[in-house]
């Protein structure tokens, strides 16, 4: 690897200052994407700005309204070990347990998962399905955008020069709602999704009040399939309706063929995984019914 | 079967190197630390096939921290001869061209230059400053395409060997051979059912966890010291010396602990390069391969195209088999097709056989053995056809195999007449196993079986045993220990000497300190080096009897030795008591053993596997797996089970996910442990084992060697199980989810 | 860029250590090349094999994906720090007794993973064991004897605790 410097700022302001002064600086959270890409020669930053000592990026807390405030650099293990997350956002806990294996989860963050902007990033469809909002800080102050707006292409995001993802705000779960993420990998773990589908639904009076479907690894970015959610709204959670929504997701996918899977396989898997994820999300919503 | 008479053999002692292995003290290749040591980095070709026009190393040489840069120009151009690698041979000229490419790069990852510098990072930085001008050439990547007359030529000087003779046919075919038994036309005419199928497998890697690492010091007195992770210190010595055009004795190889090898650590890749760098900079140089290089630039095992035609009578007897097989050997010929041909029909007694085999070079890394080299791909084809025949005849697949099973006196396709073998016993153990009888319920589930064979190798080994005054012994051996052979060899000495295993202290020595010993491979180590240890131990006993005779003033013939006690008349002395008195009876006792058995008893293995297929995703889950193998005599059952389980897991990986995934230009796109997808602990079930013991008739303890045959059956067994689960026969490896899905789709349409 | 080495102070295997390293050096390199602790192995250098795993502040990490500079102020346990004096740790013993070691290259990482697992889950189920070990490739054993060793060690440690 080429030489680089390392800084471990203790405050957000200090971190932003370092990033502003060093155009070739790179934020460094768990390093599980960054260090791998640097070793492969895909990135060669001059400075790594360690995010793990900045309080805002390491918070994991619920505010008064029940919104989850999740710092961008919080490692997966803290997420799935947190009782509140396990109880209220089980799909989030599950995806944190899915990324890599135990030693990866000691380090990997959801901020890194999102900022790396791989189409296959597992946590992103979940964050989208859960309506998470990104908090971004930069030289021009703070801004917020929905997670589904964040990635603009493989490895590309909306972050401008000197900007940092501070964390996520995830709204409190509504009553009778449930979410689920399923991915397909040839190995049971330690593998990158060939395709993934997240679903979140709310039931109300026997019908689906709203639903959100988001996909991984089947488009240049993680993909929110609005048409699938729209189609389900106000419909009964029947097998037929679920299949139709899955079909809409399948059509929305724009997969490619690569070493991890073929385009046909991916498109097909989107249908299967969306259907299964919706079924499980609905089952969870039923369980969560007051 | 080994019970009763033996006291040590058949027990499960703690291994001698155990404490070192669990405390992190065991020193593997990259753990060597020498004063003044610097680090090397190898620059590799980005092209699968290209002419090297020019290499300019001047910028790298000037980079701060760089001590030396070498290219093929630093290699000698000495005479050519064959390096014998036990499981294959390689001309030195090719071995040399493989360690540093001279005029042409033959595969992506082919070494072109190397740098030594004060740190790995600096060496890598400097390597990037080397300018290489390439003239890209069209690569040939597919084995059948490579056989065509108009295919791009990989090696300009390659001439085909045909039926054992060198011809003047130029092309990419290194060898064409043929085995004939009886008359296949007649055999097929007698058959009531005939099945003919085509099979494809792709290149896979041994996947050992420890990357290649070598450290070299070209000493100022002209001797070259090598510390390396190798399966054979002596073969590494010979290859390194010949590549560098040195007398073998000028090179000393110290074998380090080996973090897995499976056939992939017989060749040398880094040793000569590290030596050249050391000669230039006068310091020890260590080169460790990054994982990407391990995939791209060591020796994976060939992909294949195999066509099998078999016929059987309605009564279940196989009457004829015809095989046409072509193996891609990578950049240089490797001979693995020949091994595949020996093994492909080995479990069966078939009167009429015709096998045509081809070794074909392509622009991929030069292939190397992988556990029963060539046999797994072959068995995938043959055992799938055998399964189909059994089905067509309405016979149970194990009964069908038993009906045709090879036994003592049967002829192997290459003509060899079997001695006592355990094929029938393995099949019977499978048939009688509770797994085979257990009901398998649920949709999309199926059970498959398959057989496998590996012929095992004898070859030369050396061993010395010196007696310690406290009644223990030190055993020095030349066999590198890959998986616990220090212990299985020590146990054979202990059995002879009447000692406990822990009273034998085994040492794996460097090439200056012990006699020549062939590589740890071919399932030969417990067999042949164990035999050498048996001889050395008997030599010790012979000498100790003389000492006892001296003390007792009797004839040496009048002294007997049993269960650790020397006796003559009513006088007796334990081994330890006598050991204490060696000084007064003539000095130290050292026993020697050297062996060179020409053949070894082959080993048969079988697998029973249950799978579940998710027809919506194509994913195959292995629910239950039983491995059955003839070990001859199981010296250490724990070690035998370990071999069977390890080979089975590798076979499962080969069956389901592992592959070299190529770009059209010939670049391996999945050269990481993430995307190569070796099985994790979650991808394999508990692996049940059944050790069958049909002692090998010539070995003093009846050992057969168990390292290899176990990997052979799994892919075929899994293919047969998938068929039973979903009614689709897969004839291509790996049977990855996309392939299973496509097979389901094409069946539906 | 400064091109200055960084001074790192950490506790490694209960001993305070201090070393200078380049920011680009991984914790694995620092342990192996600077501190001489070669028990942690490099199998892939990209997080996919677990051979380099060490325990950092109670958590298992792949030391190839941690920078040496990050060790500052941290407490690190490597395989060299597990045995107590001349006694093997019960996990180490169980690995030997069950034949869970073949080549031994994966062993240091697996033993440390087992340590972290059993610290948190004294009585793990088989699927749980397999999940906790899934980041650790072992090419030699097929995992069967490793799983048995973990169960054996768990039972023994529970006995000691009881
Ligand atoms: C063995 C292994 C297995 C893996 N398995 C999975 C898997 O199953 N699923 C999956 O989705 N991924 C997987 N990954 C990829 C990776 O672990 C995840 O993407 C992880 O979430 C990245 O987080 P990190 O904290 O390590 O990010 P880092 O590597 O630190 O950063 C990733 C990128 O984001 C930037 N960045 C990080 N934080 C911020 C921030 N707050 N603001 C702005 N930019 C930022 C960095 O500069 C870098 O470019 C795996 C990786 C490995 C090595
Ligand atoms: S070397 Fe760190 S995980 Fe493989
Ligand atoms: S024992 Fe060799 S990799 Fe596990």
C-alpha cells in the first residue's frame, strides 16, 4: 500500500476541518471496505480520518419520540446487541448480524456500508424500507436526505467534498408493522448478495396500509421499488397480491451478469426474495398487532 | 482389525507438535525471521498471453529502500532435464520459465520481475515502477478450442507425445495416450443398455489457507539456504538447484510448517526468485504471496472435458466402457489426465475398455496436483454414468456397483492387476450404514452415492532413530508433516520399540540433516516413511540386542525383544534400562531406515450424501454426509477421520461453488477468498466417517495411505443426489445455484 | 504527507508495549513484524479467512483489517497470550484432544474465536458454534472436529465455572 497519514479526531468539527483541508482525505469507519480497496490499489488516499472517536458518529440511542439515532460509525455488533434495536427494529438487528462474520461485525458500520455505495450493500435496502433518513454534515452545515436518495451509482454518492455522513434517524415502528430482509448467497455466510430484497409493511383493518420494497445487487444502486409498495397499499395481504408486488419488483430490477451471478438468475431471485420477504414482513406485522 | 495385537497402532495420541500448533509457536513459511531480512514482491503479468518486448527496471532500482531487482535475465539458461514431482514431472526449462517469464507471459499472473526492499510496502511500490512493454497475443482458454489446429499456440516448442513416443506434431496437445482392455465394440454389442454423456469441470484451487512463502539466503560462501513452506524439502532443493543451475548439495532447504498444501506446494515458485534477489543484495529475502497471487500464479487443478460411454447387460454386469478425456494443464503440460485415466473406471471390473486421454496447454496458470489429482473430475463423469445405468436397469446404485466391483485380480484400465484391495468392503460398509438405510423425507430431497479411487504412491524415504539414555528415542525424518504424520510415523516406531508414542520425539529435518525423502503427497507419508521408521526401529532393536548380549555374555541371537523388554533365559532388561547402559557397551545406538517401495496399495472411498434443493433459488444444501474409506490399517484413527472429513469438505466445495471464473481475456475475476467461496463451517454438515480396514499386503503394518481418495466421490455423489431430489442431472461443475436454476428451467421448458 | 512513524502504546497479552509503526501497517503486520508475535497468520489480508483474528478490547477482529495505529490505548490478546504459564487453556487442550488441528494454520484464529464465543455464550448450540466460526476458513478438517472441540471446551469451562 502507498503511504498515508492517519488522524483520529475527537469531535465532528475537527473531522470536518481535516476533510476540508485535505481533498485527498478519506473517512475511515470500520475499514472493512476501505482497507480492502486500498490494498487492491483501487483507492489511494493521503489521509485516513478515523471516525470511531467522534461522539456523534458513535451514538446509538432513542430520542423522546422513539426515533432511533444511529451513528454512522457504530459497528454492527453494537447494533445487534442492543435490546431496543432487537425489539423494535428486528430487521435492522438481523442485517447487522448478516454482514460478514463475527470479526467483521466488530468493525463494520452501516455508515460505511452505505457510503461505500456497493449495489450489494445489505443494510441499505433495510434502511430504505424502514424510512431511515441520513444526517450529513459538511463545510456548508448539516443536511438530511432519505437513504434511497443517497447512492447515485456504483461507488457514487451525493456526498460533496468535505461532507460526512453523521448518522441515521430511523422512525419508531408503527403498530402492526413488520420488516424483513432476505438475500441470496451461494455460501451460507461470508458472501456478497447475488440479490437481496427488503420489505416493510403496516397492516390496518385487515389490509396493507402501506408497504415498502427495496432491493440489493440488481441495479447500479440499492433500489426502492415504489410501484410495488404503491400496488400493495390498501390491498389485502393475500398470496396473489404479494406475488403481483414481487412481479413488479422483478420488473423494476436492472441486473447485470458478473462473477457472482447472472442477470437472469438475479431477476428471477428478486421475484422469489421479494415474495418471501413480504410474507415474513406481514407475518411479523401480524405478530406486532396490538 | 488392527486391534488386539497392537499396543500403539490404532490409538489416538495427542500429536507431537500439538502444543506448538495451539499456542502460535509453530513456525510456518512466513514466520521465518532472520537478521537483516528484507522483503520481496513479484510483479506479474496483466495479460493472459503476451510477448515481452522490453523490461525497464531502472526506476524501481532507484526507489528509496530498494535493494535488488531481478528478471528472467538473471536466471541461468542451463541444460534441460525432468524434475520428478511424484505426482507428475516438469522439465526444468518450463519450471524456470514459470518462476520468471523470459520472452512470453503465458497466463495472467505470470511472474515477470521481482524487487527486494526494506519492507513489503516499499517493495510493492517499487514493483509498480517497473516498466514492461507487452505485445498482447490472443489467449486460448478452453481445452477443446486449444486442441484445434488453428488455435493460438501457448508453447512454440511443444510437441505432442503420442502413445509414449515424442512426435513432431506441434500444437497445444502435450500428450495423447490410450488404454485398451478387451474389445469395446464387442462389449457394447453385448450390452442391453448404453449410456453416453458429456461432462465439463472448471479449474479449481487446493485452497490451502497458508499462502506460499519462501525465504532465501545466498550465503557469501556460495551455499543457498532456503526456508520454505513445501511438501517436499528434497524436491524443492532439486527444483531450486536445477532452476538456478547449481549442484543440489549447494542448496539447503529447511521445510517450515505447512499451512495446508493438498498437492499445491510441491512446485517451487518463489524460492529461486528469493535466492536471486538475495544473491544481488547479500541479505536474506522473504517473499510471501498475496492471496491473489496464490490463485493466479500457483498451480490450481485442471478443468476438464470428459465423455463417457458405458454399457451393461440386463443382469447388471457392465460390459464395456469408453472414455474420451481432455484436461487443461495450464501453461505447461502436467500429466494429470493420465492419473484421471487410471482412476476413472478403477472401482469396476470391466472386461472391455477404451480410454483416450489428452493433456492440453492453455493460457491459464500451470496446473498442479490437488488431492487425488485428476481423479475427482474423472469420477464425476464416470460415477454419474454408473448411477444412470443403475437407474435404467432398475437396480439399487450400491448393489449395481457391488455387482461390478473390482477385487483382487481385476485389471485396472492401464493394465495393472490388483492385489488385495478394499473396494467391495467399502461398498458393503456403505450399503450397511444406517445413513443409507435411513428414510429421507420431505420434498426436493435426495440421496446419492459414488465411489472414488486413488492409487497411492510408494517412493523413497529416509529415517534415523537415536536412543536417548532415558529410554526414549529421537526420530529424524525427511517427510514434511502436513497433517499429523510426525505422530503416525512415530507411532509405527513406537510399536516396534515397545514405547509409548510420546516417548518417540520426531523431528522433520532439513536437507543437510537426513537422507533423501520424496514429497509428502500421493498418500505416501504414513505408508513409506512409516515403513522407513519401522526399518530404523528394527535396526535399533537389532543393535540393542547385541548390547544386551554383550552385557549378558550370550549370543545376540539368544536375546529376544517383546513389549519393550529384552530377554535371554531368565534375564531381562527393559528398553529404558538398556538405553542407560549404551555408553558402557560401545556407545550410542542409531538405527537407520531407507525404503523405496515401487507400488502401494490403492485406496477406495465412497460417499453417501443427502441434499435438499431449493427449486426457487437453485441452492443445494448438504443435509448429511458419510464418508467411507479403506485405510488399510488405521495407524491413528483420529488422523484418518480428519483426512476423510477434510477431503469430503473439499469435495463438497468443488461440487457446489468453487471455480475459477474467467473474463473473456483470461483474467481470473474471483481471485479472493471472498469470491472463490470455499465452504465455511455453515456450508458443510457434520461429516460421518467409516474407516474400513483391509490391510495392504506388503507394508509391515498394512498401511494404505488415506490422504486422497476421499475427495473423489463427493461431486458425483452430490450430482446423483440432486437428480434424486429434483429429477435433473447436472453434468457440469460447479453445480452452483445459477447452474441448478438453469437446469431446472431447461427441464421445465 | 508527513511520512512520520507513529508511536503506539497498547497492552498486548497483559503486557504494556510501545512501538513505532507506519500508518499503513496493519495491526497484523505490527504484531508479526514489529512485536514478533507470529501466531496470528496472514491467509488473505482482506478479512475473509480469520487466520489473523485477535481479541481487541474483548471483541474478535481480523487484525489485517485494523491499522496498527488504532491499537493505541487498546487491550489486545493474541494466541500467544492464552495459555496460563505452562498450562494450556482448556480450549487449546480441547482442540488437541479432539483432533481439531491438522495443519494448524487456522488454529490460532479459531481458538480465539472460540474464546470470545464461550465468554459470551457458555453453552452454545451447534448452529451457533458454526455461525461464530463462519469467518474462519479451515481447509483441512471439514470443521467437524473443530465443532466437537468447541463443545468439549464449553463443557469443561462450564464445569470450572460451576
Ligand atoms: C469479509 C467481508 C465480508 C463482508 N460481508 C458483507 C456482507 O455480507 N454484506 C455487506 O453489505 N457488506 C459486506 N462486506 C463489506 C463491508 O464490510 C460493509 O460494506 C461494511 O458495512 C463497511 O463498513 P465500514 O465501517 O467497514 O466502512 P469503511 O470501510 O470504513 O468505509 C467504507 C467507505 O465509506 C466511506 N465512509 C465510511 N464512513 C463514512 C461516513 N460516515 N461518511 C462518509 N464516508 C464514509 C469510506 O471512506 C469508504 O469509502 C464485507 C466485507 C468483508 C471484508
Ligand atoms: S488474513 Fe485477515 S482475515 Fe484473512
Ligand atoms: S487445520 Fe489446516 S486450515 Fe485448519
